[in-house]
């Protein structure tokens, strides 16, 4: 996240932090869960402004993840009592 871009776009400090956290959480999850700790594979992000609203587009080439068909270990990681994976409330 580019803080200079966010300021220039008129985003508040709170929204800038929210976008930064969301981007970092997506990236971390892609590397850890999608690419299996290998970080040399591509990740693309684009941040744009539409009608005064910031829009984050994010894509990777990791295998698709479906938490409803991922098995017990993945469902445990998504439980409300486990840490991580939530980003912004």
C-alpha cells in the first residue's frame, strides 16, 4: 500500500490502515497457504479510486481454496477462536 497515493486520493488514516492490513493479510495468506511458503510466484494487486471509494483488486495463481471442502484442519483454522485470517472486522 502506498501511503502517498492514499493521502493524494483523500483517504483517511483509518482507511489507509485498513487497506494496508487487508493487502498484507491477502499476501501473507497467498504465500503461506496458496503457494506453500514459496514466495517467488506472482501476485498482482491494483488499487484504484472510483467515485471517492478505494478499490483493491488482488489476484494470485495459487490453487483455489474452498474452506467448505478443505477438511477438518482447515475448518479449525477458520474457527472463531483461532488466531489470524480475519484482517479487518
